[in-house]
């Protein structure tokens, strides 16, 4: 039996920051005078829509892959994802010269499959209605000696994701509150580690789709709650459960939770396009949607929002704004 790796700490975030620095973008921290005026709150945005491959997931994937032993590098990595994690692993593997196998549903958007292949990833298709991707991933790992990198429940993935908030606090200073999109909790737990270390009085909130608030329920119940896949436009947060590592950190270091409906996400998406001229994918809008909803309570405060990604097909973007 392998020993379970230790729960990640802020030291791991600092290590990750040093490892990813030559490869990841230090994304901009932006503000909007008009958004501040409308909300009566000073909002600083960490713009991971400008990260390599268009989302923060590059940070965690690159950090985890850069820790491979020479044998692990030779054998290769496997990941299962239909979304940003697939592209993050494929790009990181390409940069590090590691062969990557990505398990994707055969009906995944053609653009995502193409992007993953363009980064040199070998795509293995499965049927999402009859097959279990985790099982396929584990079988490939066992047969071919590949190392499986999960999208969030991994100490080095969490540590990598925490580097976005680390950069935000270094640039913006102390904040009263930080709002973070929540799927499986890699981004939220990493952000909480950085907040604790760099701005200890900052309240940290996870923002989930209204259709599936498993984070809030898990912490209230004191154990990981599994829900049905939530129906929401926030496809990066259609997660059924937190992981063991992410739950541990979230339960200890996160102040609370908030939810956003699809309609609220579209309003935030429109604000980003209108006031900041940026394209943000629906999941990336969770933080601003919460701040809009809580504006009365946050009046006069200084709050951070992590914009987690910008990967949305422009036709879909247009039709969401038109709806
Ligand atoms: C994966 C993802 C999330 C959720 O991150 P977790 O670490 O799973 O909580 C949020 N936004 C975007 C754009 C993502 O790709």
C-alpha cells in the first residue's frame, strides 16, 4: 500500500510558484471603476482567463507533472476530463516532454478534442452513458504504467492552483473577502492556503452553481456529500463531490459558501464584456455573480474575485448573452 501523501500547505504553494514561474503567465489583476461604482465595493479581479490554455488549471497540472520521477516521465501521464484539465495536462506534458493520454467522452466538443490533440495529447474516447471514465483512467494507468493526475483531489494540483491567489494578494495587498469558483475544490482549497498565509483576516468564500451546492452541504454535514451532476451552464463546476484533500482544507480554512443561478452567471458575463471588455466562461463568472448578489453587505469593502477561465465557444457566448 502507498502511504497517503500529506495534506498540502502554504509551503507547497510557494514551491509550486517557483516551479511554474518560468512557464505560467503571471496573469493581470484588473479593476473596473464602473463595476466598483455600481456595487459600492472595491473589487480586484485575478484574470486567469488570460492564463495559458485559458484557465487556472495549467498551474496545478504543470506543478504536479513537474514533480514526476524520471521513470514516471518516461511512462507518461493519464487524465480524464472533457474540459480545461485535459488541455492543462496535455500542454504541461508537452512542455515537459512527457507523453500524455487524455480520456474524453466521444461526444466532447470537437474544439476541445482538437485543442487537446494540438498540445500533443493522445485522446482515448469513451461513452459517457455506458462507461466509467475513472475506471478507464485507472485501467490505462495500471496497464501502461501511466501516472494518473486527477483534476482537483491531489496535493500538488491544489498547491499549484493556490498560486493564483498568492499572486493576487502579493499584488493587491490585504483583502476583506475573496470569492472563488467552486467545482471539486482544487482552486478554492489552494486559494484558502494562500489567503491564510498572506491575508489572515480575509474571509474566503466558495461560489457554487445554485443547481448543486455540494460544498456547502458537505461542510455542514461534516463529510463529503455526493450529488447528481448539476444541470448548469457552469460546466467547469458540474462536479458531483469534493475530494478528500480538498474537503479537508475547505472545512478548515474556508469561511463560507454562496450560490449563483445560471441567470446570475449570464449577468456577470455581460458585466465582464461590457465594463472590462473580457470574455469569461460561465464557470469563471461565479465569483462576480456572488459579489453582485452580496453587494449590500460588502459595501465599502475591498474584495477579490478569481476569474477562473475564459474558454467558451463564441457562438455559445453570444447565445447565452442573447437568452
Ligand atoms: C475546473 C474549473 C473550475 C473549478 O475548479 P475546481 O478546482 O474543480 O474547484 C472553475 N472554473 C473553471 C474555468 C474551471 O476550469
